[in-house]
């Protein structure tokens, strides 16, 4: 990123703080998108037993695959509604028994208003035909890598790192329309140990320019990982923070995204796949479910109307953290943001 872009990020960061400090006008953050991301989970099947799996795949005796006709029907409706992104996920989408026919179907349909994304651990055997189809179907492929070989295999199983890296090299050797990204879901303990730098080096070695870092949430099997549970108050200052694009926000994204499970159940977020959060089922009719969603209090969730957030001066920077953990202690997150503010005010 060029220096002037970093300066722009810093200026916007400071402006977002000033908006929060001076009770920013609602028009500054009026755009809560109703049609942003849809995450479509096609199957509960996965070849791995990752220690941090949010879905805790394989816990049920009867593994569910979404019927092919149902998947086509949902996808058609999502595209007609012009959602910004339709992301196919799983467990592992390559393990979906109709995955290849679905990819060929998607490759031949018109979707100018909606990007198609694919989330994968890339553990399947892929040949040139499969590679050609996926890189010319999806706008973005997001591949999970959790650190160096030892780090990654500890979490995902012996040999999984080499398998993923070999497949990444096969894909990046071909030309297609899609962007390839690495996604790393890290514990605070891993971040402190410098695992982020390992992933940056790995991405460079396989010629991938985009890395998506996310923090591990205490969901599914990750509840058993002691370093991630209830650690929203940890302070980890990232000196490269302003090399990433900064955007002020007034919520975590809830109200604009939805998660659809293989059995057709619809939830407001992948972090809220529990019965008490269930909005409905695709069999109820997608538009009907949307109308139900709009009546839920979190659909119009904003830091301006959340009691613990509405008077906080960093609310447009934090965005209210994750709604699934809205009652977590976030006092030290504010301290971290103030440290970033000091960094932002340092002249280049």
C-alpha cells in the first residue's frame, strides 16, 4: 500500500473517533445493508477434525447434504435479490456430493450483481478440469491456512498443510478470473507468538497477495481452546494496522448477512447457529424469512442504539464487536483503539 493510502486510512480513523466523540450524525452511518453476504453451507461433511471447528462437524450420526434442487432454488433466489456476495461453505464444500455439477451450473449463469465466493480447506484431490472450473466460476476463493506446517497440522491433522499448499500452487499456476486469498483464524496466543508473520511469509511464497486474519471465537469445538474463550479484552497492538484499509462502521455486519445451513435453516450469522437465533427455513419462502428477520431487534442493530455502546467515543471504530458476544467485557478493546489513535496521529 502506498504511503498516501496509509495516511488516508489514518485520517479516516481519526475522523471516525471524532464522530463518536462528538455524537456523529446518523447520516454518517445510515447505510445498514439488507442484502450483503449470504453464507450457504452445503454439507456437514469434512475430511478433517479441526480442533477449532465452529460447526463441530461430524458430531451428528446423520450427516446432512443439501439437496441439489434446494441449492439451485436458493441460489437462484439470492441472485434475483441481488445480494452482494454468495459464499459457498461447509463444513467443506468440496465434500458436497453435488459440488462439481453445482460449479458447472454456476459457471454458466449470469450474476452481474453478485460475487461468488468459495471457502475451502483445499484437502480434496483436484485435477486440471476442476481447477479450470473453480477459477472461472468463483470471483474469490478463500483457503484456510493457520500458520506454518507444524502449527497448521496440529490443528487440522498430519499432512493437511502440505496438501493445502500443493493445491494452492496448482491453482495459482493457472490463469482464471478469481482472486485467491488465505484466511487465518488465530487465537490471541498465536498472534502473540508471531504466527501472523509466518502466514504472511507463506502467502508470499505461494504468490498470494490477500490475507484475511480473523480471531478465533468460542464457538463449536473452539470452546475447548483455552486461549480463545472470553478473551475479547486482550490488548494486541498491530504496528501494521494502517496498512489495511480502514472503514468506519456502526455494527458488526449483523442485519446485512445471513447463514443458511445444509438443512435449510437460516440464521443471522455463522456465529449464531443456535435454535434461539433461528430465523426460519428456506422451505418457508426466502422473502417471508427476510420479513421475519427485519422484525428482529438485531436487524437494525447499531452502536447508536446498543445501551453499552451508544455513549462510547470509539463506537464507530469498534462497530460493537461481535453481536453474538455483545455482553463481553470490551473495556480493554477501547484501550487498544486509543493506542491505535495515538499511532494514527503520528505524522509519516
